[in-house]
C-alpha cells in the first residue's frame, strides 16, 4: 500500500518568506506619450503655417488683381473724360468758325483752354485753335465806314479796321501780329471815332 497523499493535497511552504510581508509587485513602466504629443503639435503648427502662407498668397494675388482692375477702369474713365472735354471744345469752336473766328471768340476759346486742367486735352485744344483763321469784328457806325471797311480782308493791314471796343482791337492786332510784321508794319494805333467805335490802323 502506498501511504503517500496525492500531490493535490500537498501544500508547499516557503519558510524563507515572511508571511506578513506583502507580495512584491513589479513596478509599472511609465507610458511614453510625450513623443506623440510633440508630433501632433508639430503637425498642427506645420498645417497652420501652410494655411497661413496660402491665404497670404491668395490675398496678395487678389490685391494685385483688384489694383490692376481699378487702374484699368480709372484709365478708361480718364480717356472717356478727355475725349468728352475735347469734343465739347471742338463743338464750341465749330459754332464760332465761319471762314475764321473773331478775336473775341478766339479769346473765349483761349480762356477755355487755359481753364482746362488736363494737359493732354489742353494741348489738343490749343493745336486746334492755332489753326484757326482770325477775322475782325467790324462795326458799321456810318454808311461811309460800312462801305469802306465792312468787307475788308483780315490780312489787309493798309486799311482801317473798326472795332466796338479797345480790347477787341488789341486782341485782333496781337492775334495777327506775325502777319502784319511780315507785311512790313512795325506797330499800330487805336483811335476813337467819337461814336463808340475804335479804329485800328497799322504803321510801317
């Protein structure tokens, strides 16, 4: 007979271990989550930088495009305005021009040119006015004066030219200065006839 008890009933004791000493537990290793956080932060910063640069580039492009469009519109509007101003002057010039314009009319047109703020329009208007032929505004105060002077040629400086004011006579003399100088005249005189008329006569 086998008097030994089965192994399942045998209890082993470790006499080198203090029964009151708690069981030693293995220390847990700390979780290494900082690398993941740093990686996520880096990715987030990179994405924000890319988005910021893209937005900036789009803003610059839009600004340049808007500025270019605005400049184009301003240039177009300026061109239309210039043409309109010139056409207005030309219409006035055409109204006055009847085989020439009088000195007073020329002075009015010159004042319009002087008041023009746009230098390009001013240059075109001045060029048009310089091409105009000047004629005197004759006042027939008497039948004799009318018969002798009403049909005189503006370039005929040997005859007397009658004007309604001293200013008109001076303006006409100045406007035709090159012509009467070339004709051999050196100066001119303006006299009143006592009836409100002023006679312009050139002197050699």
